[in-house]
C-alpha cells in the first residue's frame, strides 16, 4: 500500500464548478498535512496546511479526519487558473521532517 | 512564503558528465535542505536530506557516491550528479523549510544524452 494515495484523475470540470479531492495516508503517526499545487513542469507550491479543525482559504477548504486517515480539499467556484495537479503531502512533526508526497490529482477546468 | 532558488533551471549533457545543481535559500537560513527527484507522471521522491556542516542522509536506494551533496553554508546546498547516464534524466528539486512550511526551488530539468 502506498504511504499517500490519491486518485490521479484527471478531473475535468467546467468553470464555476465545485470539486473535491480526497487523499488517504497509511502512517497513523503522521502529524503534519498539506496540499501543494504543481503546474506542469514546475515545482510544487504550498497551497495550504491542513488542520484537524478544518481550515478555509478563500475558495479552498481543507479537512482532516485522523480516525479515517483521510484528507480532503474542496475547491469552490473553479477558475481556469485552478487547472493543475494537486499533491497531498504528509509528514511527521519537527522542523526538519521528511514529507511524503502523493502522486497528485490532476484538475482541468474548462470553459 | 520563503524563497528558494535553484540553478541551473535546465541542463543537457552527454553521458559520463558530472552536473552540479545549486540550491539557495534567499531570505532565510536553512540548516536542513531536501533534494527530491521527480520522473514524468510520478510523485516527488526524496533522495536525501542535506544537513549544514555534516554529511547528508540518503534515502534507501540512492547512491551517495553518485549523488554528492554538500551543504557548506546555511543558505547553500549543492547536488552533484556524477558520471550522469540517460536514466538519471529527471526533474531535480530542492526544498527548505521555515516556520511556515516547506518551500521548493523551481527545479532543474536534467537531460542526459
């Protein structure tokens, strides 16, 4: 079983749609969780951290379910510029901790 | 967020050549930097953790003699791919962590002919 699993997609959605991505992780000791965005042939960029209480940043909402070892990302009112690969990332605590990346979920927003 | 630069952004070289990639943290000091590799349509795979002033820690299956890492200062880590071969062609990305999160350099696309 992969340490971090994601549906690779692609998810093709029209502009304005709401789309949700899910991710599961296998290490129950994991303490830090993130969503990164990666555009084609570019480096990953931190989208948001994920907290147990859930957190929202504009059109983006992230949720964490520790009991199910499950993380989600919800994007509302999709924009063309949201088209990218979204990486679920998990790590232990610590300032120098190693992160484990999922293979990513590809989103394509169309007119 | 923190800014991490990487140089060069792309390299094309002949088989057997050694290639050096630099990673710099521009607005903060990083005692630890990470080197990743990403093959097409695959996830980022951690190669090694670079520690300032000490030896790097390599992940299982990564040859330390082939991928030389030097972290001589708090803002600079280098990765040298020695005697590169076509199978080393990949996207190499470094990252460093500040108090907010882990940030990535723009990556170096290496093509070995």
